[in-house]
C-alpha cells in the first residue's frame, strides 16, 4: 500500500474552488419536514416586538433589522425581517451533514452565512463534493483498548442537493461543486488536469470520472482529503467504476438514477409500528433489527448500516438524535410534530439502505487503496504545469445570466 506523504495530491489540488460550510446561525431554520418549518414561520410572523426578537434569535450577522440580498433563485426576502408579514417561502431540500436530508427556509435574512455562490450553481446537473472533518486515528494503545473505530468512514461524500457542509466530528471540511457554472458548464478542476490524465491513461477523461475516483480513493489527512492518482489505466478504471456506484448511492436517485434498493429478502421493513415519541434507538445484532423506543422495530437492518460512521460517529444514531433530541421550551426549535411522522420512517428506511450498500463497498475501497503502489506525485503535476493552480481557479466564476435582488429590492451586482 502506498504510504501517505506530502507528495500525494490533495482534493484541493484537483478541485480548487471550494466554499466554507453554511453557518445557519439559528437551529429553527432547518427541520426534517416542511410542515414544521411553516409552523415556525407562522408563529414568528404573528409575534410582535420583544417576543419576535426572542423567537428570532438575533446574532452578530442577522437581526430583525438586517437588510440583505435575496438568495439566488428567490425574488423575496430583502427587507428587514421585523417588517415581514407574508407566507413562508417554500422550503428547499438540503443535506445536513454527510447523509441527513432535511428542509431549510431559503431566506438569507434568517441565515448567518448562506454561501450564495453555492446556490448560484445548484441545479439538476450539479454534484457537490464535501470533505469530512479530519479525526486523527487513535494510537495503538487506544486501539488495543477498543477506543475509537478502526474505520473512520469516508473522507469525502457527494450530494446532489445543496449541502450545509457540516461534519459530525472534527474540523469541518469544504464543499467543492463539480461545476463552476449552472448547466454543468466549466468543471471545477485544475486547468490542464483532464489533458494530463488523458495522456497518462490514453483515453478521454470526463469531469465526473475525476470526482468518482476521488470518492473511491480519497483518504483523510491533516492537510485535507488525499487523492492518490494511479499510473495504471486499469486501476483508474476500476476506481472510477467503484466511485460511480458510491456516487449514485449517495445522490439517492438524482440526475436520472435509480433509487437505492437492497435485494428483496434484505430490504428493511417496519415490523412493528414506531411509537408516537420514541426516545431510544437500539440495535440488536443477533436479530439485525433496529428498535425505536418501546415497540418500534425495523428489520432486517444489516450490520454495515448500523456500524457506518463518518468521523467515528454512527450515522443512524446521529439521524435519530436530530429528530428526538430535546429543544429549549418556548423556542421555535421546540416547535415540531406531536407524533412521529410517516415520512420520517420512509427517510429512515432509505438511509438504512444507502448505508448498508455503501458499507458493503468499503472492502472494495480497501482493496483499491492496497493496490495503489505506483502513483502520480504532486511533483509530476508541477512538472506538467497542472500545479500550482492559478489563483482565479480558486474563486467562483461570474454567473451573469440572471438578476438577483439586493437589499431593499435593488438589483445586486455579481
């Protein structure tokens, strides 16, 4: 297996334009279901004075008096929110952390740092590569005691919907769109990289193949996600195909793909109804069953799904905690459904399927890593003129095919 060194290319070398994670600023702007967000909005806009300010939760970046530009694609929400009396804008689907898909109120007056440059390029052609937080592996003594997982999980994930970029553990990474412009135009790749890879492998290389390779081969590192490039064409093809399968699973049927499915006899089903307010999640390895509260039971749940972690954090436990964890009474974050919604169960079944299938591919990723003995170094990329990346490639492209409304209804210049 190739030893990790400073000469292994980083994802930052290959996909140079990156964006910091969204900073929501207030937890109530995101929820697992749309109805909850509309109920929170209605409660807020019906309130007045000090009560509205308390519910809103002002920060240094956003108060009831803030006037900010509309988010790209939106024509509303540019005046101070203290004057707002209208209906809630339609919530949009986002990826909260690596695998949790929830809903967000798309109003920049409510979000401390919405990263509008990501919204400008989010469309049906886009894929977002999200680096996960780096968590150092436990030392040999800690591993001997069973402290910390041997497999920290993927170093990078993919989302077809706008990701918030947060990481369940470690310092959050950055989000790297595959394309710099809407419509799948201008790949976010180091200038000259595709030509370099074409010459190295003797065949044309597409942008999505670079993303697929990074997904399959990426490994965590203190400086960022490491992406070793093979010298062998067959190994490249094997890794690209593996990355495509992983990407399709993480994208959950987006871009015309099929929804992830386990074979008939292994699909998870609700064997006993989930109670109205489950407070505990428990896994029975012998039964391959997930127990939700008193009585709720889903099976079969493959161990690969239960043990799937990112940054050492179990994804199923994190998903459950975000829906059942306590919220401060009297706040908008405490507004939610009285009973467990059916759509949450559907989301959970899909997540189990995605994690189980991804877990099965982890062994193939390990085999790919073990086969990486001869790789392209950063020095080779420098000699070919691919590195260093021009400064302009690290900044967003100008998107001038639509207007955006600025503060107070003025047109924004972008």
